């Protein structure tokens, strides 16, 4: 009996030892992955090498020598965001990295001159998950609502702080076109925006903040994203939502893309007044107190969407 007890004790001690070694192995592996093998660690080691390669004076060599591998982040209390994008995109504000492939390349000019990363971060313009430290999670993780905007649609973010139509010659021509099309093609006939418009269709004040769960995706021909839903819906509403009451209008792909960008810009965010551009204040004032317009302009804005040329309309004869 005594030998059986000792055998059982030895067995339990051996099992405890094995379990402890396995646990220690997992902890060691996790520590190595988190502190050495993470994606951003690799990018920062590569970036440090680039800094030394491009160092051609004492100052730049000092910067390379002092570079530390650590998480980089921009804390933006005014925008209620923390962006860690710079942990991988380390050269975004370094002019020496012009022409270097991403994720180390310099951000295209001249946007950072007026929008320094330390004040505006990255996600207010590009969206995505600023707190993430892995590229897939930052850009388009299935469990997050805010996916990274495809590059051709990044103009949409300009409309959050600026008057869209003031940017036609200042880096956002499609956003300006989409805003103009929305007004000139009679979209106000059915949709309310701010304090103007009809109620035949849904209000659009915050459509740019909605995630993909608000949109029926089953009939989409392409990618199941909000961007693609808006784009395909503009081209053929009934193909995306068979019971949609929105009439199909002839739009070029560029016009559909412009309207999509305009929709994505409609976010109705309560931003600090220091963030908003002066032209945005003017646009907000004019949306509430619009200037006097002639009958033709009013008809095109509020009636044309249903009644077209006033001979016979698709929706209401």
C-alpha cells in the first residue's frame, strides 16, 4: 500500500512538472512573439536599416543611432482616438523616405503640411482601427465596423471637416462632384439631409458612419463592404435591393463613385471647432439658411428626382 502511495505521488509530480514546463514554454513563446516576432517589430528593424542607409550627415546618423524599437502612437483626445499606425508606417512624415515602398514611404504631399500626424493622426482620414498593431486587424478585421477606406475613396474624409465643393481644386474633385450631383440630380426629392429634403427615402445625415450590418449584402455582385454596396446601389438600386423604391438613373462609373464618396463623407460628427475648416462653417450656415434660389433651381433640387422633365415621371405620373 505504501509503495502504491509513493508511485501515485511520483506520477502526480511528474505530471505537474510536465504541465509546468509546457506552460513555461507557451509563456516563453508568447513573450518572443510579442516582443520580437510581431509584424511591427520587423518593420521597425527594417526602417532602422533604411535610416542608416539614408544617413548622409551627422544629424541623420544621430537620429538613426537613437532610433528605438517600440510602439509608436498618436494620442488625439480632441478626436477621441489613439492611432498606432506609425508603428509600421514609420516614414510617413519623414521626407527622406520619398520614393520608398510602403509601409516605410513618405506620405503624399501636401496633405501633412496642413494635417500634421501629431494633431490629426491617420484614421480620421483613412479610417480603420487605430489601436490595432497588426495590419489585417487595422485595415479590415471582420469583427470591427470601421474598415480602412480604399485609396480612391479617401477623399470622403475631407468632407467631414471641409465644405466638399470648396475642395474641387484642392485635392478632392470627386467629393466635390458627388456633392454637386446629389444636389443637381434631385436627391433631395426623397432624402433628408440636415433640415432639408423629403422623407420618401431614409435620412442621410449619418450614412457615412454606418457599418456593413446596416446594409443588405446578399445581392451584391462584388465585395461585401459599405463602399461597394453604395457604389453598386447607385448604378442599379433594384439589383442590390429588389424592393428599393429608388429609381435607376443613368450614371457613369465615375459619377457613381463620386456619389459614394459624398455618402461616406456624411458623418455628422460633433468635432471641436478648432478642427473644422472655415469653409465648413460657411457650408453649415448655408445648409440651415440657404440663399434664395429661382424656381428652376428649386425644381431640380426637390422635384426632378421623381417628376423629371414634368412630362411623365418614373415614380409619379
